[in-house]
C-alpha cells in the first residue's frame, strides 16, 4: 500500500505541476513546498485511493470467508476439494501450465490426498483460517463468540492429535494408522501442517489473503495454543472477566499437557511433567499476581510450589521472585 501511495504521489505531481521552461538548471537553495492547491489535489486523490483499497480488501476478505466457511461446514472432503482448487489455481493456472500437468501432479499425490490425517490437517487449517479472517476486523461485541470458537478449535486440534497416535504396551508412541494401510502421511506431519502459518497456506495464497491478514494481536500458527491464549483470550478476560482468568489458565495447562502426553512416550512425558508442570503453575500464579487477580491465593500457590519442588532448577529464582513480590505487596509502613 505504501508503494502504491508513493507512486500516486509522484504521478499526481507530474499531472498538476506547471511546465518548466528549458532554462539551465541551477541549484535550488530554497526548500521545495507544495502550494495549498497542490496539497489539496494530492489529499483528494489519496482519499479516493484509500477508499478503493479498503473496499477491495473487504471484498477479498468477505469472499474468502464465504468460500472457506462453506467448505469447513461441509467437512473434510470439501476442505480437500478447496485445497485442490487452490493448488491448481496458484501453481498451474497462474503459471500458464497445462491441465495435463495438474492431472499428473494430482495422480502423483493421490495417496496423500486420500490419507485421513492429511484431510484432517487440511480441514483444521482451513477452520483456523476462517477464524483468522473473522478476527481481522472483529469488534468488541464479536469477541465472546470468537473466543468461544477458538476454544472449540483447540479441543478439535487436541482430539485430532490424540487420534493420530497411540501408545504401545511399553508406553512408546506409534502412528495410529493401521498396518498395511500404505499411508503416505504420518502423524507428525499433521502437527507440522498445523504449525504452518495460515497466511502461507495454499488457501491463503490462492485466495490472495497472505498480504492482507495483518492483525497484530493474533497468532497465525494454528498449533500455537499458548499464543492463542496470551494474545487473544487472556487480554479479553483481563479486561472483561478477570475472575475467570484462573480457570482459563487451567484450561491452557490441560491443553498443553494433553498434547505432550499424546505425542510423547510415557518416559518422556514423565520427565516433561516433573520439570514443566511446576513451571506452568508458576507462570499462572505470576500472571494472576501481575494483574491483581486473587493475589493472596496466587502468592500462597507460589509458596507451595517452592515447598513442593525444592530441587527444581528454578526453585532458587522462584524464592527470590516471591520475596520481591511479598515485599512489594506490603502496605505503607509495613514490616
């Protein structure tokens, strides 16, 4: 947009500036300034251009939202078909390649496109893209529905990951696919696809969304569950419903533990839980204290964490931090 406005500025300048005589050029020691008429002309053209750009953006977003929402509602087969349409458009039609080239590509990837996990990954990716489009211009009144949709999305992601893996009797993680299925898409790739920014997805590129998805208080990585909470869910509840913040932290912790348990062996998860679970609880308590939510209880939870985990690598730093927090919470003239 900046380049467009800059180009317009120079074109406008050429249009309305008076023609100069062919006299020899001499150094201009005075600062060049626009006349009021020239300024008004540029501003008028900028207003018209920005209005056009805004309308084009809105049309692109609304058109993509309609198309993607329809595919999400119809399920995985529709999400796959939209993916194929988008891939064909972006990589073949816009490259002026032959239909036969696309057909050969589709044939080479037929097994992958039939794989249930690949289809699930596409559907979830498209599901999150819909939420991302909705979030771009969301108003305060839209946030409760958007947040509820995000929480439902997180549940679907966890269910998908749990369904793509299983554990042997010895606790090791294996792919949940049936032996001999001939699958070309393993469980780890499901997570890889969901870690991909939806701005870089085939859907976004073909629908020309990659350059207009710019909301800052948002994460474009569908698997960034902590980012979803920290950038979207927590800020809203801190402002509107701070008393629910503790419960939301519990939901975040449960989600992270569920994903780790599904994707790790029992031994790996045991090590993770021993070290990381106390850290999660500490971050929760620290966050509550920093936002003055249930402060006394949060400080008590911090003290209990240190008492229960004296050998934890962070125990010393936690004790130091808690001392600072307690001292800062003293009323004037306190001990």
